[in-house]
C-alpha cells in the first residue's frame, strides 16, 4: 500500500520590517488626520506599507507564486507602483486594490533601478545585467532594450523635452520625455535619445563606480564610490561646445564610505545623500541672491588681496572664477543626521506640498537593523554663517514588529497560542494566530529559550552563561542566574515538568529544580511567591556541550559534544550508557522520538543520522542538505521529523522509511531555528533574513512518486529555459556594438503559451480544411452527412475554428505574446497569417490582429519577401485590414467629436464666473460715464 503524507504550505510570514530594497514615502492621506504618513518598503518577497506614527501594517502586497526578493520600488502619483524582483521580473501594482496590473519579464538578473516617465505611460528598468529596457504600460509590451553600459545600472531619470524638441515630437503631449539619463557601476553617465533609441553622449562620471543619480529640473547629481558628488548641468538643446551634459562642479562628502543614494527635496532647496555608513548628509541649495552676496564678498576680499600684492585683474574674470568654477557656493553642508545602524535607503518625508508653511524638514530612513526611522530637522527663518548647526531628533521609529538581529531560538507555548523568539538583545512574544508582537523584553545574547510549565514564565540561555527568567504577564525580568562560565548552548524542561537541564561550553551539564520562594516586599511585612531555580546536580564532561535532550520516558539524557560524538547517560544516576560516533563535524542539534526508541542528530557535515537508543546502532546516515544542518526536531507522536539548514531549505522526513517527504522553500537566507507545534499542525522557522515563517499542515495528501516527478519537471524546465537563453547570451557577447535590441525573455509561461498557439493552429487548420472538403462534397451530393469535427470544437458548442484560435490568443497576456510568437516555426506563421486574413475580413479584434501581423512581418521579413506564394494572401490581408482600420478610425473620430460636444455643453451649463462686487460696480460706473451724451 502506498503511504500518503499531509502537505505543509506557507501560511504566514512576519518579523521583517524592511529588507534590501529602497524605501518610498507616501504623504499623509487627506481623510486621515491621525496618520503622519506611510512608508512603502520591500520585505523579502512582499511589499509592505507601514503607518510610521502608529507602527502598524496598513497593507501587504504579495502573491503565492512570488518567491523571489523585492529589489527595487518606484511610484507614479501615489497609486501606481512598479516593483522589481531579484529574478529580473517587474510587476506593476495598483495601490488602491492591492492587485497586479501587469507583469514584465525581460531582464536576466536582479532589477536595480526603476523610473516612470512624467506621464506614467512608460517605465524604464535597469538591471545587474547592464541592460536598460523601456516598457509601454498602455500596450503592456517591452518597447526596446538599450545596451551600452558594462556593469549594473544604478540610476535612471527621464528628461522632458523642451523648446524645439517639442515641436519635433510627434506626440501632442507637451511634456513628452524623449531623453533618458543612466548611470552604472562602470563609472559612466550616458544620455539616450529615445526617439532614435541610441546613446548620444557618454561621460566619465567618477573614477571608480557610480552608485546613485538624481535629477532636479536641469541639474543632475551623481555619487561615486569615493567621497565625491558631481553636479552636472543639463541642456537638452545643444550646448555651445556641442555637449548636452556638462559638469558643473564637485562636492566632497564628510563620510569616506561609498555613496548609496541621493535625492533632491521635492519642494524645498535641499539635497540629501547617504552612504553605506550610519549617517545621512544634507546640503542646502542657496538662492540666487545668497550666491550673489557670497560672490560679492569673495570678490571684495580677492580685490583687497590683489591690491595688497600690487596686481590687477578685471572684475569679470574674478567673478567668473568665483561663481562658475565653485559649485560649493550653491550647495553648502547643512546637517549630518546620525543613525543607530547602517542606512540602507532614505527618502524625504513631506506632508504638505508648500514647504513655506513648515519650519522643519523630515527624512525617513530604512536601516540595516530591520527598522525604519523618521527624523525631524529644524529649519531657521534665516540662514546665517554664524548660526549654530540645526538640531534634529528622531520623531518616530518603526521597530517593534521585528528583531534588530538574527533570531537564534524559537519556543512555543503548550497550547500553541504564543511564540517566543530570542535574539541578541531582545526577546519577543508573538500571538501565533494574528502574528502580532504582544511582548518585548531586553535580554542578553540569547542562544536558547523555552516556556516553563504553565506558559507564564520564559527562560532564556545566553552567550555569557546566564539564565534569564521573564514573566510574560507583567513583562518583567524575574531573575538572572549566573549558571555557567561559558556560552549556554542548550536547555530543556524535563518530561515531568519539575526541573530544567542546561548544557554549556564550560563542559558541564547542570540540573535545576523549580522552587517557589516567599519574598518580602520591601518596607512591608507582606510576602509574595517567586519562582526560583535551585541547582541540584552537575555532570562534568570532557568537551564543550552543544546540544542536549532528555528522552520522553525520563530515562536517558543525550549530550552532543564538540568532539563530534553524542554521549548518552542515565538521568537518575548520571552513569554512562552509550557513545554514538560517526559524524565528521560537531553535532549541532538532536531530538528523541516520543517512544524513546529513536534519536536523530544533525551536524555541520551536512548529514543526518538516525540512531536506535536500545543498542546505540546507526539505522541510517542521510546526506540531507547542501550546507550545515542547524536544527532538527521530531513531529509529535510520530517518527516523522523536520530538518533546517543553511541552504535555506526545511525538509520533511520519514524516520522509518528514511525518505524525504517534502521540501519547504521560502527563506532567503540561512535558517537558524525551527519549532514544531505540540499539536503537530504547524511548523515555525526563523532565519538570517530576519523573517519568521509559519508552515501550516493542510488536508492535501503527498505521494512521494508525484513529488519526485514534479522535481524532475522543474529541473527540466529550468534547463530548457537556460538553453533557450544560451544562444541569446552568447550573441550579446559577440555583438557588443549593437546598442538596441528587442525586450523580452523566455519563461515557462511563454513556452506554454507558444505550445497552446501551435496546438490551436493545428486544430484550426485541420478543421478549416475538413469543412472546405465538406463544401466541395456537398456540391456533388447535397445530402452528404456533416463532417465529424474535433471534440474540442464540439465541446465548445461547435465554435468556428477562426474564433477558437482568436480566443486562445486573447487569453495570452500582452506582455507574453511576442515571446510566445517567437517560438512558432515559419510553417505555423503561414497558418497564422491565414487566420489574420479571416479576422480582418470579419472585423474581429483588429487591434490584436494588427499587433500580431506587424510583429510577424518584422520578424520574418526576409522569408516573406522571398516567398512569392504569400503575395496574394498578404494583398488580401492588406485590403481587409485597411478597410477595418479605416472603419475603426472613423468610429473613433465620431466618438471624439461627440465627447468634445458633450464637454462644451457641460462647461457652458455648469461653469460659473465669480467676480468681485466692488470691481464690478466700478466697471459699471465707468461704462455709464462713457455713454453720457453731450447736447450741442
């Protein structure tokens, strides 16, 4: 009989406030006055929107099939957000509904930069593969790929055309962005003409890598790997020397670390820059009057110095030397905001569009310690050189929903309602059902933790060898015991719930009894009961203790040592019983089954060993993971167990058949700890990516043969896609001079779509030929029986073949259509042109038919013009398509004229002009005076 198991699925993920993506500020909603504003950040594979004042999660954007990390976020009008992922995909989200509008797939590696154009109809994306792709959000396709950089793209900015360029633009939109600026880690800054899709200027931005780019009207600023910021003057019209991009000057940062981000304030004369350190530097942009005063002051001083030396120089030369070649006159250091951890990303927090109404600046920063902070900077009315540096303070901090450092220990309460997570410096208690943090304690460097019987007291073992006891109800530290001289690596409550066992790096295992002591309240005679730990016995060993476990029957205690062995002792007499050896590296974790018959151990040698506790024999040794295995634990009342490793996987095993049941893939970094519910209904895991994940048991059965087949299919699909990308990748290396290419990438979805098109064309052509034969037969024999069509058409209510093929194409996403059509052989292209002719004749979905036709003609132009047989078909397609497009054009023109008429009527009937009463009366009086007649 085939054994079936129950599947575990990801249920919840929490503990991450912000991950490696950039941060964006959303201004305060007009309807909510209680909110100071919202912050949108990437939290591993999800996008989180937090209320910075309340410290609450407002929205979470995630899809089940998204398992890769968010790498970049860009916004347009606070409603549309583009999110880039580490696999090179881009998804555009609607903030109001929290759903995906469109998905793009064209890059091979992590998205590093995203930018909307001012109209929001195009999106530029840059990646670590050094390519830039411009996407059309209306037609949902990639327009073109721009090649030229040799390393990761670090910044993108659209530039609105002005002056003569607007007249040249075909688009009626006066703010059409026909230029794009890009920076890269190769140290270059490039200016692209999007009309011709070519790079027209390349400048060396920095000596090393260029890490950030920002734009403010006609001023561009870049930040490099050294402590330099370069200011560039942008002139879309040709400059005097023929360069549209001209360097204006260099600013020096105080911090020597490389810059990571730079941003102009949207409405105030300030610019901020941060590096990979714990500071954000703010510069103030002086007004023209201030620059003029400073220049005059320097001019006067320089004249005095020259006069003292007896030299002469014209005032014009001195003034040019001061103003044009010294950008430090315009940008002056304002304040350096110090943060408690390294800054990952920053943004200006602005609540009102008019800066003059506020006397403060606000900066929101995302820190590497998994928190977000909002800083307030005072701005005086007048900026004087003698005035003290402005003050700043931390206004809000978003730090409660996550740990500052990695979670090293997990513990579940006996009723599985509370979860305790311990890290270096903090201990948090979470509600498992709502995933809300209900308690936070300050503790030492925690290595292990557990709930005591009754779930009211938490015990934590620290790296310094102390045992810390916390009361969950009162949020208080009850006691701190100096238990060991070395790190306390493991502790466990005895099966009878009356004692505690601890193991440490000081080569000892200690036994502690629970004791209730009456303590006097200071200043009174009253006493209160307190829980205390009483040390009873000590087991001295020959090496450091890394892990220990007591058998559920209370008979044995197993201890793993630094010498790669596991020693088993009797609990009552502490006499030696078994020595289990075989691991090549130290055993990091182990567990004993509910019936005290099996012991499982995992080691840094990547192996799991299953031992029998009766004779100490090794039942099986399994090479389980690709990295060190950090934790292992039995499922309650069974011989199934879970293992967690640094290879980011949790694996579910059958301890009797020695088979892998399921792989739980979801973490983005090394997994440190796991905890299994006492009911066995869910598993909790914690990893280096700061996330805490709950895996819920479902009713979906697992069959091992099906799982193995699924793994083979995934392996085949991955190799198939890489083989399809292989020639393209090698072609890119050969044709480095090509600056423009098609935007697209083959994925599993496009492969499936291509197969569906081929299958639909085969069925459609066969059906049309069958019906044509029947029509010929019917002329000779009017009583001929109707042909037997394919079961697919019969099931769809005898649908016409051309309608069936069109339905298949309509169901393919617009962003995947071109990549799917690339998979068609030329024979199928001829069949598809035949159907396009039928659709054009009948006027079905002319937009889709035109898109497919033009793409196929561009793709197979040489084959089509050399094939004379296709000329009659193409002539027929041209005739029918022109007629259909002309009809649609006439219909659109009629509708536009009608809408304009309705708009004029609405404006005339609803627009009211408000006039000042006094001015109106004066105008009336003037009019009367002008009309006075004089009798002669």
